[in-house]
């Protein structure tokens, strides 16, 4: 096939070169005669040169090259003849003379050339001359030769067409109507010739002929361009006369290639206003054209032109026409239904263009965008009941359709007004629904679109349900993929946009969130429930901030009831998170955070509720955490939380701090035991009991804890670990001593310092021992500064320390 094409090209080039060579010879002779003012001889050489256009051996592509070379030479002939006639050197009956050319092709080219000169110089009526020339061109019925001949006629008359709407009886050069009839007549004949090319040659060459026809389609389309360039054509003339004549030719030719090209050409060349005023006529023709025409391209081109007009000042004519959208939508739906073989992706592509049109031209009419979705859903359900894959041609078009309103609306809440949006979304497969849902969330996050009501929250969550709960068509083990994690993180970010102006409405929103997210499956809880819990924390604080204002309006117990409901909601979510995910580190922190929140809210039941939260944290610690390091981290968290609590009475606080110390002492690792017990020592010093203004400052228990730490540290077998613990215990001693713990005496510090120094001497040099030595030196340096300044904290005189 490649070799044949190369061979064909070589042969075509050879034929073209031979023709061009002969053209140059004759054109040179013609120029010599023109220089000598031998007009008749020049015309003879021109006629011989034009004989080359009689060839049938060249394809349209190569024939066009030959045509260009010859018409360039004819321009010189035109120029010279015009100059001679302007000098009054008239050649009698020149128009008659050229008719004696031997062949019809040269004769007609010369007639057109001379006829144009007569029109330019006023030697003949433009009206009559144009009519005469267009009729004479009927003499060439060979499709290729006839097309180029008429193209030459159209090219030469470009600037000579009458454009006046008033008849001048004296000159009778014609009017706009005459120009229109001339172009329409030429167009009709050229279209017939162009269509006839399809039926030449053998059937096996059909594809080649179609390719060649497309190469020269612009010759036919130029007629429409010339019509559009007639400045005095108005909408009425276009609608009543020009468009019907053109569409008649389009329908009658019954050729798919011609119909598709000419319909697109019509859309491209004429003004947008014309299309708006003649929309019904154009659309009805679309329904009548050949079934093989790619009607998608035609209609998409039309809709895009209308959309472009809609965003301009002139676009008001679209917005003012209330029926325009409905007419366009209904006609397109009717055309699609009549074409049973129309590809499904083309059906959706049309609706994508309609959506773009609705959004750009009718920004305030969400019902129009919704109608596009409704029509799409209706058309697709008729064609297929299956889900469309996101990467299929139909799926890609559906995603475009669904994304358009997301990108266009600055407030994604307007999507909720599109009742058919979820229906179209449901036509996609799982991956496609995920992509579209994520795009909605991204848009909301980027635009900071807040959800203000519970109704909006429920509608949005229902729309995004593919991200929120498992669905039958989702891939197996989808919950362990990276994509799943990214999607859930995205949803967790969305929850922070659920922010109502009213506290009670915000509570309703959180209840809606609970309803949807608890139905999402345990593998989603760690992502979706946590932000709901924090939103509930925030709402409790807001209720607390307005307590005084609330009490001025309603009874005090009503405010407490609302806060208690929120705390119960938090407890339920945390219980669910713990029981279903078995992820201990997250719920234990949330329980402790909840306890701190309750501690800050002045309620009658604060201590009971906070106690329950800390008790749950202890339960998680005991039942769910087994790794020593994690246990140490958890007990430090619990102790730190308890230290900040101020709502507990003596009994509750004692039980909790004793439980904390007991848990610390039961850790398996001696290092962990030591550090945990040291942390618990702070519970006996800086904790506050309810109804007391001062911290506990139980120095005796502090010293007991620190002695227990020393005892545990002494049991360590590793010298490095032991001396590290001793150094850390020294820091605790110093802290409490500086804070006024009188039960800590100087000899305790001296003994500990001596023990550390002794142990350090026994360590072998290493990076660990160097780090410990540095730590100890820093502690000693701190004590030296205290001693030098003779500062005393509590009962300890730092000056008495042996440093």
C-alpha cells in the first residue's frame, strides 16, 4: 500500500511537472504578445495554456496546484487587458472574440476573465453579465473541472457583486437580490458537481474518493462565505430566502459528506444572531439529513456558537427568548431519538454542549441545567441499563457533563438544586462516581463553601454516598487501597465546612453526619467519625460561651440538656470508634480530650461525665494496649490530663491518681515503670481538687513516688539505662525542690548526685554514655547557678549541695 502511494505520487508529480512546463511556455509567449499589444495572439496562447485544465489525469490535490499556476497567469492577462481598454484602445467585441476558443474549458475561463473586465470598466451590466457567466458554466459537467471553473468565477467576482438594496433603473447594475441569486445558483451547481464526484470510478476506490472530496470541500463552502460577506443582508432576508434555498440543496443532495460539511459551514460563516432567529428552521433540517451524517459535530458547533454569543453584550437576545432553550433541548432530544444508531458517547457529548450553553447563557436558571441532566438520564436509560466505565468514551463524556456545573458554580450548594444530578451520577461505574464526587469536594474546599442547614448536609451526603459507604459495585478489598485512604481524608476535610449560623442547627447537622457516617462501615470510622467528634467538641465550647445569654431567655436546665446531648453523642461516637476499629491510640486521646472539654464546661454533672471519659481511657489502656512503649505514652497522657482536671472531688481524684500510679508501677519495662511513676508524682503536687483554690502540694507522696523511682532504677541491669534514669530522677527532684517541696532535703540530692557520678565512672566510652554525661553536666551546671546565687527554694539551701 505504501509503495503504491509512493508510485501514485511520483506519477502525479510527473504529470503535473509536464503540465506546468507547457503552461510556462505558453504564458511566456502570451506575455511577449501582450508586450507588443498583440491581444488576439495573446488570447490564443492563453487558450492553449488553459487547455492543460482539461486533464483528467490529476487528482484534486495536484489539479489545484496546476489551477493556481494558471490563474496567476490569467491575473496578468486581466491587468493588461484592463489597461488597454482604459486607454480607449478598444478591441471590438472582445467578449465575442474569446468565444471562438476551440475547447469549452479555455473558452469559459477567458469569458470569465473578459467579462470581469467589462464589469469593472462599466462596459456591461453586472447583473446581466453575472447571469450570463453563471449559466455558461453549465457547459462543463465534469465534476472536478466544473468545480474549479466555478471557483474561478466566484473568485473573480468577489469585489464586484452588487450590494445595493435599491434598483437603479438608469444603470441597472443589479441589486443585492441579484448577487444572492448569482451565488446561490453557483452554489447549487457546485454542490451537485461535488456530490457527483462520489459516483465516479470503481466502488473499491470509495475511501480515496471521499478523501479527495474533503480536500476540495472549501471550494463549495466559499459560496456561503461570499453570501455572508454581503453586508446588506439582514435577518429577514436570510430567514425567508437565503437559508431555505441553502437547506433545500443540503437536504436534496442526500450525501452525508456534503450535508455535514455544509451544515457546519453555515454555522461558521453567518452571524450568531442569524442562527438565533432561525434556530427552528435549522434544527428541523438536522432531523431530515442523512443518517450517516455525524450530527453530533453539527449540533455541537451550533451550540458552541450560541454559548459564545450568550456571554457577550449581544447575547441578551438569547436570554430574552424564554423558549429558545426549550426549543433547542427538545429538538436535539428528538433528533437523537430518531437516530437509533447514534453512538452513545455522541448523545452525551451533545448534552455536554447543552449544559455549557445553559450555564453560560442562563446563569440564574438552574432548572435549565437540571433539564439537561434529566434529558441525558432519559436518553441513556433507553440505550443501556448498564453502568458506564469511567474510562470508556461514554464515561468520559458523562464525567465532563457532571463536572461542568461543579466548575461553573462558585457555590457548590447550587448543585443540590439539580435534582437529576444524582441520577446521572448513578449511571457511572464506581470509579467514575468516585472521581465526580471528589471533584465536588475539591471545589467546596477550594471555594470555602459552607453547609448551613441540616437539609443541605443530608442532600450533600446523599450525593456523595459513594465516598461515604460501601456499594455493591466497588472493587474487592477496596478499603485497603491508597485511593480509599485519600478519599476518606478528603471527606474528613469536608466535615469542617459543616458550619451553621445557629447552634441548634449545627447540632442537627452533626446528628445527620452521625447517621450517614456510622452507616459507612468500620473501615471508614477512623477518618469520618473523628472530625465529627471534634466538631461536637467545638459546638460544646460555643454553647458554653453563650450560656449567660441563653439563661436570660430560657431555663438553665434546657441549656444543660443540650450540652448533655452533645456529650452523649461524643461518647457514642467514641464507643463506636473503639469497638469497631480496635485502634486504641486514637480513641484514648479523644476520650481524654473529651474529659478536658467537660472539665471546662460548668455543669452539675461535669464530674460524673468527665470521670466516665477518663475511666474509658483507662479501660482502653488496660484492654487494648500491650506494647510497653505505647503503654508508657498512654499513662503519660492520662496523667497529664488528670493533672489539668479541676472538676473532681477528693474521692474521685484520689481513685484516679492512685489508679494511674498503680498502672505505672505495673509496666513491664523497668525504664517505663520509672518514668511513668515519676510522671505520676506530679499528680500529687500540681493537681487541683474541686472547690479548692490551691494545688494539692502533697510533698510526702511526691517523695514516695521519687523514692519508688530510685528503687526501680536501681533494679535496671543495663548501667547506661540505670544512670540515665538516675539523671532524669535528679531533674524531677530539682523541679519539685525549686517549686517549694519542703519534704525534699539536701542530703537526698547529694546522695543521688554522688551515685550518678560513681556510675558514670564505670561506663565504657560510647555515644550513649557521652549523651548521658552531657545531660548530667547540664543539670549540675543549673544547680551551680542556684548555689552561686544563694537562691533557696522551699527548705533546701542550694549552697549546701556538693557539686
